[in-house]
């Protein structure tokens, strides 16, 4: 069953009153999920795409406006070539499906990261996918060949090329890939590690964090609601009292 299917319709009574507007997700643990089952790591990634579909649907149904996910980092190229190829093929195949679902649900798709390393055909596909959904209200950002340090360098270099000398926080923020959607309220990381792994480091300055040991392919409604419930209880002060 795919994205936005009836299966995942939420029981509203289980949802807390405060829902984060922007949720970012580090989808970790695909490889370990597969290993635990004696399967190749790639099986974990395939299952990971299914979970991605389901969780995105749950987020928007719950009232989230923007979801940003980490699909492929600037560091993931260090993996065996066969695994890299598999993940990128999954992304390529999934893009068409994703655009259709986004169009139906009013979601604007953005692929964030440095896409210049991809084939011309893939770049064109990413551009077209974005253009087709550019008029829509909700936001889904999929980070591909994304790294926060590279993103900040890219922003600064852009400012330099524009002739800027006295660079402000706003200048940098307005050149980041996320400039149109703002900072995440809640960052969820699955798979048990407690780190950001070069994801949205600038944007995470005042984000709330939710870490869980659950491997990404096993992450479901119960886990998502737990994250939302914890977020709803947080007193966000943004440095104030
Ligand atoms: C983390 O698990 C996942 C990745 C590095 C990338 C792949 C992500 C997906 C397939 C999810 C959805 C993607 C798309 C294209 C919509 P890991 O391999 O780092 O797991 P491990 O830490 O257990 O090795």
C-alpha cells in the first residue's frame, strides 16, 4: 500500500494538540534492519522507501506543513559502489511515484543538496519534479547529496559572488536550500545514534530532538506519535526565559 493510502488514516484522538510545523527526519538503520533478518542491506533500503511513504503520509495527515528527510548524504558516497547505485536507483524510480502522490495531496516537492554531481537526465528529472509541484502548499524536502557544511559553504560563496562583504545571519539563511521553508521544529533520528551527521546544522539551532533506537524500516505511527507527544510537552524558549 502506498503513500496517502487509507491504511494510515490517523486516529485524531491520539494526536497531541501541538503538532510541529516542520519535521525533519534522519532515516537511519536500514542496513542493520536487514542484517538482523539475514537480508542484504539493499533490502533494508527498499523497505525504507515504503516506510518513507507511510511516515510522510502520517505527518501531513497529522497537520505537519513541512517534512525534510535525509535520503543521501555527501558522505554516503563512501559506501560500496553497489549500495550507492542501489539507493540512487531507488530514488530515481521513486521520484515519479512521489510526484504523483504530491500532486494529489497538494505537496510541493524539493530535492535539496548539490545535484550537480548527477547525470544530466537525473538533474532534469529533479528539476521537472520540482516544477510540477511548485504551486502547491505543503512542503516535502528530500535531501540528496546533501551535507550541511557544503550547504553553508555554498551559501557563503554565493554571497561572495554577489559582492557581499558584511555577511549577516539572514544573508546566510536566505541562501540555504531550506530558505523558503524555514527551520525544523522537530528533528527525529531513528537507528539509535545520537548525532546530526551533517544534517541541517545551521537550521537545527533551536530544533527539538527525538531519538529512537527503532530502525527506520520499523518506524511507524506509534513511534511518530511518541515523538509528537514529546514535542508537545516541550517548553521552547529560543534562548529566552
Ligand atoms: C540509512 O540507513 C539510510 C540511508 C543512508 C539512505 C537510504 C534511505 C532510504 C532508502 C529511505 C528513503 C529514501 C528515498 C529515496 C525516498 P543505513 O544504511 O545508514 O543503516 P545502518 O546505519 O543500519 O547501516
